[in-house]
């Protein structure tokens, strides 16, 4: 008769929910008084929420079609969730998160890792990529609900404003973009050569030539006069020629990959797709460089490509002192009293602020099942239509300072006590944005791609809200 093997039965499930609980504080001498700080202890209890756990588990289960029931044992969902929150709470890298959690008994207890080995940083990266931006929006909605349950906020007052979260790109210039295009195409063709083997086709690497011309353009830009302009223009023409030649050569390589046996087996398929994607971006850079430098045209910001690696990056000019132009994405934030960010949106391009108010009010009504008693924003959000629409929706106090000249009636309205108090309340979101940037919640994005940008903002807002709730409860 075959005996039951509990170990074999346990190993057949890939997605593990949690480790068996162990209290590490009971394993050390009592005189050491090992314990969590109050805010961390409160955050530990907040992360016990089942809805947060279930939604993260649902995303992690999509790694493979049968991840929930087949494969080796995974890092538990509970550990992954807590380590990802901890990473953004202290603004650590994945490597630092692995190292610090592994070295600290307090953080091991917080992450429910206990005496098990900490997951490798590359393992944590792979799991983190499975949690999508839409899931993080739902997690943040749950965090807002937890704030209401714990009476951190009632959602009676709303303030809204936008900010720019920068992508991880260097300052864009046409010469640098052309150099990057030539360099990356050469690297991809080198990988293709390893797959295709000896074909008789010569793969020329033009990276050095492109780099030398880009450096020459940078040096000529420091000089003044017509002679420097002509020298720079000539260097640009040669650099554009090199970029086009590299793109033509990569097209031949791409066709060879499609026709090769390696492509049919799938080895060269992804490489051919990546070469095709980059060819399109290089062609866009060539076109905008020709228009701007050679033809003297003015290219609109929305038509410019500023990065080959983060092509979703947009040029945003807001006239801020010290940083008039920023490269990233505009993020719109809704904050209620208590310091809870009730909603956030990653916007396309650089739309006018006044277009965001009604969407914020609708999101507030969906979350709290009622409109706020007061809404406040800065002058950029003001428009007569916004004021009238907010009042018709049922908002009693609408504090939107008017831009430009004001008549006597308008000046009297904005001098009223409630309007001035609303203005002071609105200023609080500037402080909230400043704190979120300094703590790294909305700092320079370290994730890759548009989806990675959504994850970066989502985890930042979620961690900020959880920290605000934990701090409010710990202070009671």
C-alpha cells in the first residue's frame, strides 16, 4: 500500500500564501527588548487585510497558466507584498531590500519571513513586475476605505493638484538620440550575428563614428558665430547619414532573422521584433532632427521623441523656477483631509489643469458615495464652467481663485473667511507632493516602460497612504 507523502503534496502547489508563523521576538533574550517601532507595528496590522492580499495573489497567479496548482514552491505572497511595501517606504533598491530584510530580525518579523532565506533581488523584481497598475489602483482604493474605517478621514474636503514625475532619462539632444540609436542597433545586430552564424554578410559597427560626431556637435555648440553653426550643421548631416545607413543594415539583418530557422524556432523572433521597433524610433529621431536642425522648423513638443528607451516620456513646461522644462509624465492627485491621496491619474501629454476637476469629483463620489462639502484647487483649475458644474453636482463650497483681472463682486467673494480658509487648506497638497517626492514615493521613476511607470506611481501612492494611516493610529 502506497503511503501518503505530505512533502510531495505540499510541493505540487506553486503559489504559496504564507509561511507557518514564528514569533522571532520570543527566540531572543527578553533583556534585548526587540520590538517594532509604533508606526511599523501599525503598518504590520494594516497589511493583514485580506482584500490587499487577495488582489496581489491574483496578479502573481498569472505568471504561468497553471501557476496556482503546478510548479515548485514560490516565495509566499505575504512576503512579496510586505517586502515591496517596505522597499518604497524606505526608498530602497531591490538589492538593498533583500540585504536589509535578511539582516534584521525586526524586518524579518514584519515581512513574515521568519527564519526562511530572503528572496533574491532578481526574484523580487520578477514578482514585482506581475503586479499591474490597475491592481495598484484597486489596492489604493482599499487603502482609502481602510482610512475611512479607522476614522483617519471622512472625505468631506477635497484638494487637487498636479505634479510631474520624471522618467529616468538623460537630458535629450538630437545628437545624443542619434548616437544612442546607432549604438543600440549595432548591439542588436551583434546579437543577431551570433544567431545567424556565418552568412557572408558583413556587420559594420558604426558606434565609434557616431560617438565622435556627437562629441563634435557638443563642442561646436559651445562656440558662437556662423562658422560654428555651419560646422555643427555639417556634423549633423554626417550623423544623420550614419543613422540611416545603420537602419538600412539592420533592416537586412531583420529580414534574415525572419527567414532563418532560428526565427521559426522562436530564438530570433523577439530580436527581430525589437530591431523593427527601434528602427521606427530611429527614423522618428532622424525626421525631427532634419526638420529642426537642417530645415530650421519648429517641432512641437508633442511630436518630439526624447528617449529611445522611455519613449512614453513627454516634454512638460510649467514655468517652475529652477526647472522650466521637465521630462516625464504629468500625474494628477486628489487628496482628502487627513493626508490621504484618494485618487491619482497618469495623464497623456501636458493637458490643461482645468480639465481635471470634474474627473476628480466623479472619482470622489465613486469612492465615498457622496460629493465633498468643499473642493479647493489653484488658479490653473479655475474656469466659470468648472465652478458652475461643481455647484450643480452638489458641492457646497467651491474655492477656485480666478485668474487675471477681477471685478468687485469677485474680489469680495475671495475675501470671505471660508474662501481664505479653503485656500490655506489647498496649500496642504503642495506640502503633500513635496513630502512624496522627498521620500521617493513620487521621485524619479526607476522602473522601465509605460507600465513600469504606472507601477512606480501606484506603489508610491499606496505606500504613502498606508504610512499616513499607520502614523495617525500610532499617534492616538
